[in-house]
C-alpha cells in the first residue's frame, strides 16, 4: 500500500474529552446536571434582563423550532423541579397550539362543571374560544420569564384542573357510545390532574426558594 493510501485510510480519532462528552450524555447524573444548569441559567439570565425580544422568542420557541430540543434537555427531569416545571409549561403550550379547538372545548366544559375558582385563577375569559386559550397559555408562559414565577405556575395548575374536569365530564358523555374516545379523554384528564398537582407543588417550592 502506498504512503498516500495509508494516509487516506488512517482512522479518524476523536479527542478523549469529546469522546467522554458524547457518551456521558446518557449518564443519568450528567443528564440531570445539564437539565438543571440550563434551566437555572436561562431563567436567571432572562429574569435579570427581560427584554421584550428575548421573552417573545422564548414564548414562540416551540412554534419556531418544535419541542425536540426542549424535550432532550428537560423531559427526564423530576416533575417538581425547575426544568421539570419548564418542560410541563412548554408541553401544555404545545398541546393548546396544536389543537386549540379541543383545548377550548375541554376548558369550557370544565369551567361550566366546576364549582371552584380555578377558571378565575387561570385567567381566561368566559367563554373562552381557541384564540383566547392560545393567548392565555402564551401569557402564562411569558409570566415565567418576566412576572411572578409562582403565580404563573399557579395559573397553569388551575388551567390544568379546569381542563382535567372538562376531559372527565366529556369522557362520561362518550362512555356508552365511543369507549375508545372516552378512554383517551380519561387518560388525558389523569395526566392533566397530575400536571396540576406538580405545578402547584413547584409554585410552593419556588416561594420557599427551594425549586431547583
């Protein structure tokens, strides 16, 4: 083999540091460290100087870039942690933006059925259509970056409770005629109820300066 051939076939070696970094990405400790450090850095930087352009880019992030980058960073974080709370808010936003009509249907049904102040806390008009719900979730997300963080989480929790109630009642309506749809709505209600508990708990932790 000629010298030029040997040069061409020479294996490409990555520096040891890069090799370690590539393979450590799946290490649970590293995943947790990256999730918490990025969430804290993002929130601290934006809240210290909440310029309109930066906040609006963050609110529009999933519309412009999708959810994959955020999921990779934060989706495996504990629910009652800073990255876990941010992940749930972005996921709620995506759910509403993706199907605002269904979100409005569930929200309005829940608002009518519930005898609580949750709809008032969430802050949507009554009745709330698809456009109003899109505006609501964007406003709540915006509040994480430039308002009272705990209040934003409480509003999101209240929103989830209203949606969960709507999903539950609608599931009851379909139970005898469309069992699969009823099952899907019940699953959604349970997920939203869990989100509500986690977001409310995260708000309480934030107020104690213990949400990390």
